[in-house]
């Protein structure tokens, strides 16, 4: 329910007060109020996150794990505190299971280049869905080529719902790893990770979850999911760019070789050889992204204060409203589940006569930011017999009046093209 000022009251978020935390939402684009609907690509940053970065550089800046001086100790404490906040946020049993990476893509590559490199042999198979982002396809393709392994896909129906029966048969005794998106960045589908994890574990495989689109938007509990590895990016959850997370079970991480070599990831180096530091440092070679870890901690604090259940409810509410409004146009087809309760706040759509890039450009003239293109999921988008789609994606600061602006913007664009 929305009150007279545009607040979503029933979902527990005070959207007006949230919006006041985001300076960029005051911007005008081509003289219009910014309507930012490209949150699946990256989210905007609240003052609290921006301030944590300036505070860090103004008050704390020093290298971590290296100094005995006050600044270095404070930087180390803050860097490790952020790690433990992230661990709590996804209910990881131990903070040393949180590895800082650059982003989801690097987290996925890390597992392909270390765990899978060590465990996949010729004749094995790697299983993914047909709705993956390129970052969860290409590393596995390359590994399969290198190892003589097979890359298998399991199907989904035309509504973007996974065919679990098919998945159960595609995953077999030669499956070593299953790597699945928790929520599709194109279809919005939320996939049944625990069921897939059960099947993976039954055949002795591990399951990696691409949580780039889920951790920012819904409560995610790695233990409930029964996952083995999970990857996400801070920039999609109010945090800075350039930092991401790999979570892995300690027993798996312990057995994996390092991904990169250098300072901080070693215990001892001689002229002849070296051995590796304890977790998580074994995977964090060189000076890490300290400032952005502070920023990620601030982003986690912000989301935790709102409550992830409330965040999810707000987005579901907005998604249901947006689907109804967009479909009322009759000129637009929405990809993904028809039932809004089966999806997150990502709506990809195709107009029957306006190319997505033209639509995106026309909407930008009205201050509305959406994404257009293949959304880094080329095989999936092409499977719908198109090369591009338009996509609106929501976050905590979006309102129903912004959805109205989008729908009016599409109508206006239709008027312009049909003139
Ligand atoms: N999707 C989008 O507009 P990085 O770029 O490493 O932070 O995240 C990669 C990634 C992996 N998996 C999924 C499901 C994703 O959605 C993304 C990023 C953005 O849809 C940018 S392409």
C-alpha cells in the first residue's frame, strides 16, 4: 500500500526517508527528475556509504595486516569487521569463509580456476542453467575445453521456470559442479537452490550459487540454501564498485590452491619455495581493496537496518504493480514468470514495434534510466528470438509513481514513433 506521499507503508520501508539518503536521486537528467530503474546493473549509493569512504580516507587510511602503528591497526580492524558483517548478513558459519574479490565475476572465476581446476577431469561434467549471465557460463566453458569435460545445461520453460525433473536427470554421477544463478538478471526467476543442492550432494557434486541478483534483494542464508560456494558484488547492494565476495565452505576452501600469488597470501617464503597463509588470506594476494571493504560494511549496515524481508516485500509489491501496468499497454511482452510472486524486481520486456535501444534512448530523454541490450546473457536473450530486450529493475528507493513514469514514458515514445 502506498500513502499519499508515495511511501510504501505495508512493506515496512519508509521510501521517502530512504530517498533522502541518496544524493544522486536529486539529479535532473535532460531537465527531468531522475527515475533510476537500472538497479540490476548497479545500485545508487546512500550518504552513509559515501561517508564511510571519505571517513576512511580522511581518518584511517593505511595498509592492513602489515603495521604496528595505530592507523594500520584501525584499518585492519575495520577491514575485518566488514568481513564479519558480510558473514552475518548471509549467515556464514565463519568469517574466514568470506573472501574479498573484485566482483561476482572474479568469485566465479576463482572457483573455476582453483576448486574446479583441481577436481574436474576428462569425462566429468559441469552443469549450469540456460539462463546464466556470461560470468557464469564462460569460465565453465573454458574449463570444460581445457579438461575435456562436458558443459551441460538444464532447461526452463517459456515462462523462465526451471524444469526440475530435467535438472535431476542432467545432474548425474559424473557431475562435479553445479553452478546456478539464484535469481536471473533477465527473467527475474528465483531458482530452487536447496532442491538443486540436494541433488548435487546426492551425486557427490558441489553447488556454486551466483547470488549477484539475490543477496542485494532478499534474505539469503547460505546454510539454509545448503550451498557450497556463493558469489555476489557490493556495487549491486548499495556498496562501492571494485569489491565482491566469494563465500565457500571452510572444508572446500582449505583444500583449494591459491588463485593469485603475492604479499599477504603466504606464510613463509624462501628462495626456493613458499607456503600459504590461513583462510581467508590465502585468496587475498597483495594490498586489498580496504576502503571499499569499509564501504561494503556500511552498505550491509544500511540494508540490515531496513531488514531484508522488508526489502524483498517492497520489491515484490513494486514488481506486481509494474507488471500489471506494463502489460496494460498491450504492445509489450514481458519475459520470465507471469506470476510476480515467483520473481524478483527485474522486468525485461520487448515492445512489438520499438527497438529496445530506441526505447531506452527515448526514455532517457525523459529522465528514465533503464538497461537495454542482451544484459550479458546473450544465449538466453537469443533463445527468445530477439537480440535485445529493455529492462527495468527496482530497488529500495523506487516508487509506484516511478513505475507510472516508466509506463507513461513508453506510451509517449509510442506516440512519437507512430507519428
Ligand atoms: N549483471 C546486469 O546489468 P559483476 O559484473 O561481476 O559485478 O556481476 C556479474 C553478474 C553475474 N551474475 C549475474 C546474475 C549478474 O546479474 C551479474 C551482473 C549486470 O545484469 C551487469 S552485466
